[in-house]
């Protein structure tokens, strides 16, 4: 409207508001507020009846629950899952010596470690005191570490227990943050208690407050390495670039002006709303100006409130077409890692899911996460139906977890030796000497149905490989017999005929007088399709057919020769 008039609101204004909120993350909450406003204006009889009929369009299939929440598609939920590679990259930097890390690295890695220690929001970090990590003896007599601080969203104090696996990491992270912010807290206390005196930082010129400073001393007092940067600061507050005619007293007046611009809520970092926030001199997250700068040195005389974007933007390596991908503040690019992206809030959901998968009740997770309701926790768990089924099966003992064996290498296969551990083209057959050879040992070359093709190089290589393995098995069996392992004789009795058969087959397949493409059929010794049919009929009639191979192993080849003479 040319002139804003609340009495002239109509439905099109609310529809326009919905259009503007289409891609906004706060859409659902803002529309709820619009509905409350509409109800209020209706009660006061300010709006006409047709406007009152406007309803929230984002319900049913278009509701947050179905689009982005608990019932959202799997692809949407996967986008919210924490990037595991990003976590491994941050952990790698965290494990490096402190001498190789600057304050920015320590801030990123330590905050990540703490956000993985308990489900927290990045904004809650401003409520951490230097002694926020505490401990007590739990009901089981063990020492339990926890983070204690005030949660603005629930307007209550909380104690978040830290899992034992993260205790050492969280302790180290707190100590690192305390170390890089100690000087900032000293400066904040000076600003609170003696704001009229120049702060004597370690590099401050050792001269009286009212003595004129040289150009180099002015830069040194302000904490600038380059006089050019110092001149920009002086120009901003005086209108010229001259670095002469200043004392510590006059410089301090300029610093106080800049301090008030940078810290409008001092001695606090955030506006004074509700529960009084921490003073900067009490906060674990008390940083100085440009402390995370990639090109400028840390200011020894200026503070700056901690902004969660200092964390978020450094963990965003996303390539966008509308900008040059030169990201000097990107944590991953800085350390030569893959350009990944990590959302601080995804760590909160990640810890929730780990707790749920470990059997922690949803009521405990809700309290641990400082949420208002269990329904909110269910929305953020993002657990697939298959994961729910598997977890329930494990809890109720109806599923047995099995760990599949990893494939072995050629070197590992050779380490098994020969003999009862014999090779096949499919893997390793593990037997004992006394168990004897498997009844399926080198089965294909004993089958009358096997039809080989002369000239098939792949088949020839396979037969040669089988012959080599069979010869090694025979040699191992001979050594076992010589060592007193009498059952190795069964392996010799089985291997020798196979070696002869494979040798003859290779001779035929390599015979230059036989044209390539000629079919070669082997006369089997133990079965064919016909023998299978006979065995099935015998079984139906209650007749047991003797296995000649096993008879030969148990009674010797002479018995088989006698049986053959009788059948002939």
C-alpha cells in the first residue's frame, strides 16, 4: 500500500506472504505467527470476514512433517545427515600437534569435538563458562563428566552428560579453547574495571600514557604489524593518515570508539533479553578482533562477539557458480582436504541417532537434547524403517549379528600351505588329514557330461591351474605320510588319479593334430546324468548303491577291479 493501513489488509497480502516464505527454513513458524496475528485482528474486529477465512496452505502433503520432517522422503533426510568424511578430516587436524594449528583451527576442531560430545546448538556456545566442564560420581560409583550451562531456548539450566568415549576429547577441547581465549578475557576485564586506561598488552610500548609515540610505537600499541594497516585505522577515526602526535591516552579514546561499535552489548556478547547472558570476561568463547583472520593479525586491544558464522562459514567448501571459489577461510581448503560441507546442526542430529541406535530411550534423548517435546525428537531422528527393524530385532534377541569374512589375497592363500588346505577356483577348502578328501574333489573332470572345446585357452589355463594345485596337494600328502600321518594316504589315493586325468586332458587340448573347435568328451569315473537317475530310483526302492570311490579309499583299488570284472 502507498500508506500502510492495517484495517485494509486482505487475503492477497497473506497469500503474498506465503509466496515469499516458499523457500525459507522458518516458513512453518512464520505462518503460524501470521495465523495468530489473524486471530487477534479478528477478535478486535479490525479485519473483514473474508480475510479471517484464510488458512495455512502448508498442511497435509505440503506440511513440514511430510516435506522436511519425520515423514519426509529418504532423499531429503539423507541431505541432513552429517558428512562422515568431513568429520574424519576435522578429527585428523585435531590429532595434529598444537604447534601446527592456529587459533582458527583450534576453534573449529574443538567446537566440533564438543558438539559431538552432547546434542547442542551452536548458539548455546555463548553460554559456556570457562568451568562449564564438570564432573561428579554417578550412582554406579564412576566419574561422570558433563557440560553445565544455561539454554536460552528452554530458559533453563542443563547438565549434559558426556559419553565416556568422548570424555578425554571433550576435556582437551575445553582446555584448548580456554588457552586461546584467556587473553581476550583479560582484555574484557580491563574494559569493565578500568576502561579509562590504555590496556598494557604484552607488545605495548613501555612508555608513560602521556608521552608522544613514534610511528612504529603507534602501530605497536594498536597491534598492527604493517604501518599501512595502522594508517587505515587512524584515517577511519581522524580523517587523515598521520601517525604522529599520538599518546597512549589519545589512542585509547579511538580504541574505545571502535570498541563500542564492535561490541554494542558490552560487557555482554548478546542483547540483554530474558536471563542475563554471560559477560565476555566470564565466557569461554571470548575472542579478540581478527583472531581467526587469514591475513590480519589478532588485535591486542579490541574484542569482538563470537558469531556462529565464524564456525559455519569455515566449514562450507561448497562451490557456487555466482562466486569465485577462493575461500581463504575455508577450513578444508586451508589444509588441502576435499572441499566438503558440514552443518553444525547436523552434529546434533547425528548424536541423537547414535544414542537411539545404542538403545537410549527417546525420553532420555529428549531431555539430553533440551527439547520441549518427544515429538520433536522423533522428527529429527531420521531413522529408516529397516534400521528400526534391525535395532528392534537386536534388542529383543531375535536377530543374530553375523560378520562376513573378508576375501583373502593370493599371499594369504599361499600361507595356508598345501594338503588338507587345498585350492579350488572358488577359494580355499579347509579340511583335516583325517577327514579325507572332499567327495566333490575335482568334480568336473570326473563327470561324463563334461564337454571340452579344443582351442579354448581359458579352459586350458584352468585345467593347468588345477593340475598345479593337485600336484602340490600330492606333494604335501607325501610329506605328511613321511611324517607319520597315515591318513594322508587317502589324499594320495585321491590325488594320483586326478593328476593322471588332468595330464591326459592337457595333452589332448594341446595336441596340434586335433583341430581347434573339436568337442572333447571325458569318460567319467563316478557319475553322469544316467547314473544320477539310477541313484534316485534306487533310493525310491530302498536300495543302497555303494560309492566306488569311497570303497577304493577304504578297501583299496583291488576291490574295485574285482567288482568291475564281475559287472563285465
